């Protein structure tokens, strides 16, 4: 257990805000190189773009791949610990999960289990750049265990995400004579209020769609009528994105520019007997990776309610339990795959 806590803290103490994952990726590569050298596996740097790469470790031909992300949201918060928790940015989202998956790999290898992999990707918190790159390089994996904070419960479903950038334009003028200009900020605020009032779909399992205004930028100075303003918004999807796209396009038309940046669909996941279940309102890399890395499952230690906050932390008991849960899932899924008729006759 001390090993898992130490690895969680070591990872959390490396700043890896999205776009700056190079140091934590190098650390993980070196850490896994030690493990693969000792156990006959292979670890690779898989390029995503200049200065960014995923880390992939495999033992044999992976039937099951455990995966999560290396990047975090800002701001960086160094780690600390007490008797119950590890604290710090990424403690539960998702560096503790990396540590638990790595611990599970060690447990499986000590038992002689092979034909599984670890895939740690960049960019999940922004645009899933690492997952998109990995999706183009499948390795034959039949199942994907994606790690996100679910309090060690197996997610039956997760919301999707639809992210937009909105740009409003105006005309500069002296603020003492506002009638000579057109405020892009005021125009943007009107657009955002219209979007806030736009009805969104609901789903019996996933609940209501929600919209968040994440960032607003604009203007040049307090005494200048703003000629440009921008906002970023994210809708948590519960189904088909088309009605949301259409409604938002209608609400913005003629007032501002609406640009879609990311669309990740809502998901239903595989069920495994014996595990407590939940439904989550966030999205993950699972929809992107499942296209080529196997049937997805979503589970991990930690609570999403403290992720992305100043109080981010992960329970040491949950970390320890996650090691056993991940190792058990790999065994179960490998057995399920081996029992398929086509697998037996291959």
C-alpha cells in the first residue's frame, strides 16, 4: 500500500496541466520501463503532437487495457497526506488511478497473468488529443477499463460533452459616448442569457442535460466600448447532440459566431456482476478509445465531487481497494473473452 501512496504523491508533485504533460509522461515511462524490463513487457512513447506523447505498456497481446489520463486542470497543487487521504491536484483525477492501475499490473504479473496493457494518455481535460491519437493505433484489445473517479463503483452510464466557443463582435468607441459604438460584451451577455434559457433534453438513466459557461474574455479597457468578446461553454449531453446543436445555433444566429470544438457522446457501459454501480454526469476518454480499444468499463477510486477543486484528495483505503478491483476485472474479462466460442476455436 505504501508503494501506491508514494507513486500517487510522486505523480501529483509533477505539474501536468493539459498541454504540459511531458515531465509526468517521462516519469511514467521510466517507472514502467523498470517494471517491463523485469517482467518481459514492452513500454512505448506513442507520439501525439510535438512535445506530447502517450505512454503504453503491454505484456503479450492485450485482451484488456487499463487506461486513464496524465493531464490535470489548473491550478497546480502539490501533494500532502494525512492518515486517511492523499491531497493535491490530480490525487483522484487521475494520478491516484494511474498508481492503482500500475499496482494492479504488478499484482497480475506476480500471478503470471499476461495479455493486458496500460495506456496513459494526454489531453483528456481539454480535447482528448491523446485518446484520439491512441484510437488510430489499436492493439487488438477487446476490453477497455477506463479510470475516472467513481468511488470504486462501476458506472452504468456517463453523460457526453458538447463544447462551443462563442465570439461576439462590436465597434470600439469612447465609453463616454456609448452611442457611437456597439459593445461586444453586452451582445455576448445577451447571447449567453438566451442559451441559459434554452430547454435541454433529459434521459431516464442520465438525468438532465446541463450547460456551464466556463470562460468569458473581452474588452480592452474600462473606458473603451468592447469590439470583441468570447466565451467557452460546455453542455453535458444525455443523448443525441443534434437537438442541442440546432437549438443553440438558432439562439445565436445573427448575434454572434458559434463554433463547435468538441463532441463526446453519452455512453452506456458494460456491467460486471459483484460490483456496486453508479451513473456519472461527466464524460471521459472512454467513448473515443472504445472505438478501437474494446468494450468500455468505467471505474476508479476517488470522488468526482472533490476533483477540480482546492480540496482534491483520494482515500488511501479506496486506493488500496482499487488495486484489487482492477486486477480482478482484468482476470474476469480475460476469462469472459476466453469463453467466447470463436475464441475457443481460434
